[in-house]
């Protein structure tokens, strides 16, 4: 028995899923622009933004400020990714490939949320986590989004393999 597929959805469901994924992509793009505005995607500027500098008259970010940002990201990012991960269950991909996207996305969220705390309270060397987490978020969001949208509108060839494991 063949499992349901995204390309078999009703037209309104396809439009709703597409609108959701395009709007969340827009949201991630705006977040990237905000990051660029704050620290220009530069490790040196990121350190300055979070650690402050007496010579630049910049104050370090307070624990409360980091918590405010982490609080929002810790709730919204998993919700955004959950819809994407759930959509993956309808694709004709091997279970291990789907798990790779899920685990990769979850780890990217954790790394990106931990980065400000690690940088501010552990060591400036942890600034690298911003790049690792940001690239991970980009890869583990955009790749499955493209696959889901492709299957929604065009359908992927092949049958869904066994969902065991």
C-alpha cells in the first residue's frame, strides 16, 4: 500500500504549505540581514557585539539580553522546523536521510542558541559557533524546503521506502 504524498494534497493544502515555507524562508532571510546589521558576519564584529570594548565604548551583552533572544529562538525555531520535518515524512526518501535532516536541524538550533552564551561567558574562541550554527540552519532548512516544495508541486519519482527504523 502506497503512503500519501505531498503532491497528492488538495490545491489549498499545497498553497498553504508553500506559503508557509516561503514565509519562513523570508523570516530566516530577515534574520540573516539582522545578523549582518549587528556584526557584519565577521567574527571580530561578533565578539565586539557580545563582549563589548572599552576602546569602542561598547558594553558587553547582559545575561538578561541573551536570555530574551534565546527565549524567542528556543520556541520559534523548533516550531518552524517541526512543520518542515513533518513534511519530510511524506517524501519518498530513505528514513536515514530524513533523520539526517532532523538531527542536523536540531543540532544547528542548539548550537546557534548556545553560541552567544558560550562566547560571552566561556571564551571568545566560541565565536565559531555562530558560523557553524548559522550555516547548519541554512543547510538544514533550505535543503529539505526545496525537496518538500518540489515534491508538493511536481512529485518525486519512486515509491516511499519502508518507514521502519
